[in-house]
């Protein structure tokens, strides 16, 4: 008797809904109009500057269904995870309220 075939399921679905929600979050804040949002897999990256040489600011990593982790860009362009984990919208609010300096325009 053969074993039933199992296929690896993605624990986290990729959707464009999250990207649109984050874009809308920043559109509602005129002082953050310089922020662009990019989506790749379980990551939503917040960046600014020219598209051919973007400046990374922060990113959200989906770690479970509706739970995301905040990561910050270092001065060398690497990503540093923070201990903050929360639903997407709560994490965005915390980013703007508590770490707004990370999102300031850079020359």
C-alpha cells in the first residue's frame, strides 16, 4: 500500500490585500507620502528614495496568520528584527507613533 501523497502547504498565504492595506495606511498620512510599499512573499517593505536606489526604512514580516513582526533597517542596509509582534494595523500604528524617526525622508 502506498503512502498518501502530502504536499507542502504554505503556512502563510501571499495576498495583495495586505499590500493595499499598508498603502492605504500611508496614503492617509500626508507627512508620510514619500514612503513606498513593496510586497514579496511574507514581507512588506517600506522604502523611499529613487526606485533604482531605494532607501529601506522598515519592513513587516508575517510570522503567523494575522501576526506580523517589525524589522528595522540598519545604517548598513541590513535588517534588524524587533521584539514587536502584533496584527498588521497595530504594528503600523506603533511604527508611526513610537518609531516615526525611522520613516523620515533621507537625502
